């Protein structure tokens, strides 16, 4: 294939990827897939929301407790990423316009819970038309909400967004207010959630603020307890004495509380996995720090943020390429052609499409196959179920798609070494991770902690998953009986375990430990793969028990480099978190320090690749080290150096080592036995051992 054709192939694959992005965005029912590529439009529909402190200004706050940091924490708990700046009494929030209403809901809520008296006797009139509804309907009517009645109580119901938009302008007297309340599902149906209006008295019975402690209750419920002697304790006791009530978080009704113990109330969210997920979401919000009263002062549409859109596409690719450079350091003897590496990378990126469609199909088939629900809000008791679902739905879908992406390389003649399987398995995985990160970086608006966490957690994890089944593809060159499907299932199980740990509350450190374990497995597999070079019939005739393996390398330096790599990654993560909280404050010293840490990180990664312990394999064929094989007929002699053995070979010397004295002596002894004590060449080939005439002639 000519260079021009190869270039055209790469361009065609890249164009196909872009077309897939557009197609996935346009296709109905593919929200899970299209979300992966919404990043291509990141920053294209931004709006700047301005909020003013309503009341006395806050006093000086320490770092991390200023208004900007508190708003960021509130938005983070609500899973909304935004750029936040603080200017005296104002807070400016830049966010995608689709999240503007959500930001309003989160920021204008001070952080307290209100206990309100229900008013079912109030009959709501028709809601006023929102601006959007008026434009769409043209008649000023809001047809999206449906009137319902149960006995004497009447309400309106519709989607969450429609109900929340309507209650802002609902015509009602000043003694009452309208809340939005989710309608519990009797069974876990797959239709979109429905919300309803709830009328309550405007004057609250009590307010739960200072001293309110929020935690899990029994089942999918939250327990709100008042600390001894706190205002929250008195408020809960008052609410209990008043009888039936509604607890509200801002304009959201959380339901009627129950009281089973002194100074504590319980909020139930229904039954099933979805109820646990909602309870967990509310718990995260209710445990954020309180905000001062904020009111919307303005909203301005912004021009497209092209640098952000470009960065969300370019940064994930550059990160994957950086890891690819690290991996290719292990394949120095016979590097794979760049055109094939690039093609596999792009095919790996395209693999997110079938993987996303498969995951969406699983989740649509049953709520019990939806990874976002089976964690039961991150509860530990759900871990066995979440592990199984993540393995089948996410692990098999994604690892299977990546395996298909590597098929082009596997069928090429260039695929001729066991280490090639690891290389192409990782290349496909890095392409997949790059496309996946395009989505995450766009949703997270390229925040530093997110970029760093995915760079040093998710991307390496994808690499190690791909290395597992990739090793089996390469091992099949030496042993055709290798069960590649078993290795693929193992990779899927590791993938499922990793995701399940990250989704289980308090198990994040175990996911880090799993990543470290996978890194150790990666080193072992690379070392085993590099015991062979280009596979030939002569090499296949050698039985494993006939090979002498001598371990060389600098294990101490390797482990020091690996530990240094993890410490630097952790330090860079904390630097990113600091930058996120103080984006308006970074100094020259901060920039210089972070640059030094990144440089040291690169040095540590290079040290890992240079000092990884490897095996020198000596057999009847010849000598193999780090994937480079030399037959005896091509070895002219050898020389013992301080901590290495230098082979004098046709095509250039090969250094075996470094190693300690005992290993060097073992290698030298094997070479003397086969080449002669003085290092003179003995042209004893594998073929000559099967040809008596040639064997006899060479003996003299």
C-alpha cells in the first residue's frame, strides 16, 4: 500500500468518525451515544447568568469557603459543570443554555429545608404560558401540562422541566405557593418521569438549617436529624407537633416526612433502584454548604467559545497519544508501522458508536440492566449486582467493540510478534478513550480535576483492559490453543469491577488499587510477550521447557520510578483541584511549579519504560531480548561488560542487561556453552540439528 493510499485511509477514517458524531446526534433514541460527541459543540450555546447577593454582603472568607467555591460545590453536587467567577456582590456563571434552569434551581436555593403545610383545598387555575410554550403553540396556551384530579384534589402534571418552568409564573394568591413534585412510580417503568404540581401554604411551619444532619435512612430514604440544642432540633420537634406537612428543597417538594424518633424526620423516595438514585442525589445536595440569598440579575447569550470546543476535541486525543508514546517504548525492537497504528487508533475511536448503542439497548430492555440504576445510589449492598451489570453491559460492550477495532491489525502480516497484540489492544483502547473523553471533557467544560482524574485513572484503565485481551491475541502466534475469549471475558470483568468500584460510595480507593494491580499485570504480560521476537517456524519448534530465562533489569529503580509516577499524578490532581477553586488567582509560581511536576512526571514515565525487568531467553534457536531475536548463525561472538553482556551480531550489537553479577554470569555461561569459551562463532542452527551431514560438517 502506497503512502498516499495510507494517508487517504486515515483521512477517510477520521471523516467517518466525524460523520458518526453527527449521525449519532441526529438519530432519535440515541441520547446515550450522542452525548459522547456533544463535546464537538461545547461552548457553542453558552449563556452567562449573573446573580447578586440579596442582603448584606458576606464577610471575608478563607480559601475554599468563598462564594465562588461554594457555588462550584453546589453545582458539582447537582452534576452541572460551569465556569464561575465572583466580583464583589455578584457571581457570574457561564453554562450551556440547556442547563440554565437547573443552575437557577441550585443557586437560588439557600441550602435549607422548609417544612410547609399542604393546601389541597386550593384549586389551581390554568398556568400562564411560558415564553417557549407561547412561541411554539402560537396561542398563548400551555398544552404540555395535563390537568388531573383525585377526589377533591386537582393538580397538573408533565415533565420535570415543564412543571418547573410553569410554577415560576403560576397565578396564585400570596398566601400560597406551588411546588414541583415527582410522581412515584408503582413499578420501574421505562417511560420518562412525570412531575406534578403541589400547592402549599407560603408561610413555612419550620426551617431546617443550622444543625441539620442528613444521612441515609432505612431503604431509599433520608434521615434528617437535629443536633442537640440546635435550631434544627427545635424545627423538627415543631414540625412533628403540627402533623401532616411537606418538606421542600427550594421549589422541589421532597414529600411528606415521617417521625420515628425524637428530633429526626425521614423522607422516603419510593421503592426500587430509581428511588435509591434519587435519594443519593438529594443527599449530595443537602450536604453542600449553605449559600447566601442570591437572585438572578441578568442573562446574556455568549458568542461561540471556539477555543473550548477545539480543546475538548484536541486535548483527549493528545492525552491518548502521550500514553501511546509511553507504550511504544516497549516495542522498540520492531516498531509497528505508524499508518497501521493510526488506523487502529481511529477504529478504536469509532468503536464508541457500537458500544454506546449496545449499552443503550441493554438499559432500554430493563431497568435492572441500566448501570446508572443498579448501584442503588452507590450502596454497598448493591455491589454484587452492579459488578455483574457493569461487566455484561459496559465491560463486554466496550471491550468487544475495541477488540473488533483491532481486527484490521490482527489480520495484517505486520502482526508477527506476541508484543504486537498488546500494542494494538492498547492502541484501540486509547482511541476509544479519546473519543469517550471528548464527551466527558465537554460535559465537564474541561475542568482541571476532571482532565487529570481521567488522564491518570480512566485512560490507563482502558489501556490495561486492552492489554489483557491483546496479550492473548499475540500469544496465539506462539500457542494457537490460547483461549482469546477467556482473556476478553477477564478484561470485561476487570472493566466491570473498576466501574462498579467507582460507582460505590467509599470504594474509590479500591478502584485506584485495582488500577495499580492492573499496571503490575501489564508489566508481567509485557515481559512474557517480549520473550519472543518475530515468530518463525524455527522458533515455534522450540518447546518452552527448552528455553533458559534470565531476569535482567533494575527492579529497584523500576519500582521507585513507578511510585514516583503515582505520587506525581496525585500531586498534579491536587494542583488541578486548587486551580479549579482559584482560577482567578494562579501566580507565576503556580504555573512554574505545575510545569516542573509535569516534566518530572514525563521523566518518571520514561524511567518506568527504561527500567522494567525483562527476560533474556536463550534456546536452540538463538537469543531473544526485549523482542529482538538473533539466531545463532547471526551471532559472531560476545563480550562481558560491567553489568551487561554485548552480543556481536550481524546487523549491529545487542546489549543484554543491565543485571547483577550472578545473572551476567548465567548469561555468559550459556553463551560459552553454545558459542565456545573464547566467544568464537559456532554456526549451529536449528536446521543443522535435523541434518546429520550439516551437523557433522559444522562440528569441525
